[in-house]
């Protein structure tokens, strides 16, 4: 990455990339439901989601770096360090929850907020769709903090549909 260019600046998207984005968005919305409905507040859901998002991000970065003949291992190393940092932060939040420093609900919200920031930063450095996903996750985190169980979906689902439409229009509307 000596030329200062990152994979994230490539705004093109394949249909596979689009459906991966939709899948990741659906997992985030499911996470909001789990956080609201399950007694543990989605305590481990966000941790599992980090692993899923990390696997997707690392795989996509690997494939793009390989196709663009970029420095493969430095990009993968940066990705791994990025996502390990997220895992450590969420585990600290879970430690705070289990030791009574934080309650279950706020711990789930904080975990989601860490994931939102991590996705946004992954989007800045690696893959732009993560930036969009991070913004949506941040809105979900704010919604979980302020809105009741039903109202979160009045915000989240239209936002998710709008983001999906924007990504689709940007990449496939003229392709037919």
C-alpha cells in the first residue's frame, strides 16, 4: 500500500458483493432483535457477528488484493489486527457486564457501537460497503439506546432498505 491507495476507494461492486452486503445488513437487523428479545441482550451475538464480519472482510480484501496485485500479506495483516482489536474491545465490555460494572442492555449497545465503529473504519481502509454498514449499525445502536422494541424497526428497516437500494442503483441499475 505504498501508493497510499486503499481497496476501499474502489466503489465498484459485483452482484456477489451486493448480496454479501444484504446478508451482513440482515445479520445486523437480526442482532437488534436479539438484543431486544433475549434475556442476555445479545451478549454473545455481537461477538459472533465480529467473527462473521471479520471473515467476510478478510476474504474480500484477500480476493481484491490478489486481483489487483497489491501487497497481499500486509493488507491481510492489517485486517487481522483490526478485527482482533474489535474482539478485545467487545470482550472487555463483556467482562464489565459479567463483573457488574455495566448492565446487560448497555453492554449490548456498547458492543454494537464498537462493531459499528469497526465496520466504518474497515470501510475507510479496506472495503467501502463496510463504511455504509458501520453507519447503519451506529443508527441501530442509537435506536436501541433510545427507542422501544417496536420503534427501532421503524428506523432500522427503512434505513436498511434505503442503503440496499442505493448500493443496488449505484452498481446495477444501468447494467440491466
